[in-house]
C-alpha cells in the first residue's frame, strides 16, 4: 500500500473531478493544479496550490510550458528508498508527487470536426500531459496515475479506506496510461500524415502504419464461441442500433459488407439486397421496396434464413411486413418508418441498424491482419464503371436491356467472394455463385441456384469478377441462356473467348477492371 500525500490534478475533461478532489482533501492530500482545473477546484471550495507556486517557475508561452519542470518530473520519477535518488531530490528541494490525475487535450474530438484547421489541431496536441502520465506510469511502484475518469471511483475508495492505493491497482492504471498515450500519439500521427501528405494519384505506403482506435464495445465472442472478441473504432458514428440484442462479431462483418454493397445503389430506384456470410445472395430493384424485396428474395429462398437485409432508402411498412415473414439476423436501412418499426420491433432478437453515414466515406485505405504480427494495407476498391467505360469486343452490340443488366450485375459481382459469377437481369439477380476454386464451378452453382429458384436464365447477362481464363466459362453461360457477358478481359486467351461469344451470338463487354474479393 502506497500512501497518497500529494496529488497533481490537470484535466481537460472535468467529469467527476470535484468528488475525487473532495475525497483527496478529506484524506489530507495536498492538491496541486493548473489553469482551468485549479479554478474549478477553488470554485468548489477546495484549497489548491498552483503549479507555478510548486515549481517556483511561472506558466509561460500561453500555457505551453507549465508542468515540464524538474520539480514535477523529479517528484514523479525518483525511486523511493533509493539512497542516491533521495539525496538528489532533497538537495534540490523536490517534493514527492504520489498521485497524478491527467486527461489530455481533446485532439481526437478537435480533428473530427469537418471544418477543423491546422492551427486548432496543432494547439490541441498535449505535451505536458502525456509527459506527466508517462513519468508517473513508469514509476508506478510508488506513484498512482489516473488517465480515465471511469477509474476515479476505485481510486477514491481505496484512498478513503486506507489512505493509499494497492500495487495491483497502480499496475493496472499504469498499463492503461501507456495504451492511452499510444492511441493519442497514433491519432496525431494519422491526422498529420493525412494533412501533410503530398497530393498524388499514386499510392504511397506510409513508412509506419499507425492504427489508433478506442474500444467501442466488448463482443460476446468472435466468429465462434471459443474466440474472444471486441469492436474498436468509430462504428457508432456510422451505425445506430435501434432494436434487438447486441451485435455479434459476424453480424458486424455482415452488416458492414451490406452497407458497402448498398452504397453502390445509393442513387438508384428502390433497391434491396440480402446477404449471407458477407456475400449477396439476392439483389432486386423496383418501383417500391416491396417489389425490390420480391425480386431479391426470389433469387434464393433458402440462403436468406438468418441473413442480413439492406435497403437504399427508408424501410416502409409494406416491405417490413414481407421481410417479417422470414427469420433475419439484421436489417440495415438509412431510416425506418414508424410502421416498419411497429412491425419489426415485435421480433426481440432481430437487430435493426440505421446507417448514419455510409462506410464508403471513411478511410480510403483498407487494413487487414494476416497473422505473424503483420498487416496488409491497400486502397479500397471504389472503382465505378459506367456505360462509357465498357469496351464491346464482340460483333454483336448489347441491347439496351442487356447493357442495363451488365451495369447492374457488375455492381453486385464486385461484392461477391471470388471466384464470383452473377447472372442478372436489368433489375435483379438471377443466380449467384461465390467463392469457388474454379470459375466454372461458380458458374455451375449460379445456374443451379437459378434453377432451384425457377428463374429462367434465357436472355440474362453473366457477370464475372475476373477474366474468363478459357472459353469454357463463357460457353457454359451461353448454354445456360445468357445472351451477354461482362468481364474484365486481359486473359491470354481473350481472342478464344471472344470467338466463342461470337459463335453463339453473345454480346460481351470488357471493363478493364478486376474485382477480386478474398
């Protein structure tokens, strides 16, 4: 147990400050403070010594220099009981500081503002705060350090009961400090790296990958019940849960995939997509969401059980009633009408998520852990393809309906795990084949799914996320009824594939863009 005799308090967030300080004062702890914190304590009737009085040196440079002083850091860092350390602090009149309560300038909140300028960002970089925190945390054998107001209560209780704190608590608080300062520095590095980057169309990998994300919520488990998991970052800025039990790890993977898919159709007529294990198993468009639902659900009436449903506009009551007839895990929408909520909130386990802003407006970069303490970094796949981007490589030009189906299906196949094949009409998917080792197998699965759904493929468009390496994939699609195809092109056998299309009267477009999704 280490007794607390002197405390330094300097906080930006004053939540819970006064009750903690009152407990310290009652325990006979001398309070040292700075600027606004000292004023808040005095306004509460507490006796406070200014930091300048403690150090014998005035605050200066608009407050930039006030705690960067040997009487602060010496009082925090010297090892109690070490003869040479004790002699040094005694020789220089340095008094011990046993407790530090500091939280940092609100840098993250400042740079989150859409109109933040560089001056405001720089002025909210805390220097003295992290320095005191790190000094105190390093010497946690003797010093208690608190960076999070959530920990005030346990510290106050130990001091009120015993006059000090336990080593176990000090160790826990010290670890929390280094996590916080690391995250703080990471946020600064990320923001300044973005602000100071030289505009370039080329992707320039940063020399150091800095990831800073606070705990958003613990999760019940990961992909499987034996795996622990948690969610980090700004998820709550993009999604708001309106109803249902807490989200699972897999729910979050699925619903973010759904939100990315529906962003492709943000400006389209009413569009609805059903996903399972991040793969779309049905996408439909219509004059209403109910009509879009009928088309999407017709693609596959089995896979949607326990799936994710996403729409590109406010979910209305009529569509909600249709959706409610099957079991779904999550429904995602920009808004829910009162009628839709009344229908869907009767299902206590169904999670309803409102999209506050599309995840597509987030970082342009995608980070993935690959084990071995390694990460992959890439630009997000935001490539859009329009009619003018297509290169028609066959003798027959696509009809207007086929062209619309090409562009519809191309947006869907981009979100299907590779090898990906989608058969589509102008306003709906007809068959989806995902994640097979062979592109022909994906096509066979898509044809089989269409057959199971009793959806004829005659006149459909086949969409492939990567080139057909051999003519066999194109031939199989034509035999299934496809009259047009869209694919990236780029195979050494493109000429053979084009010839096979011409022999069968299939119109084919090359996009020049591949959309692998692993």
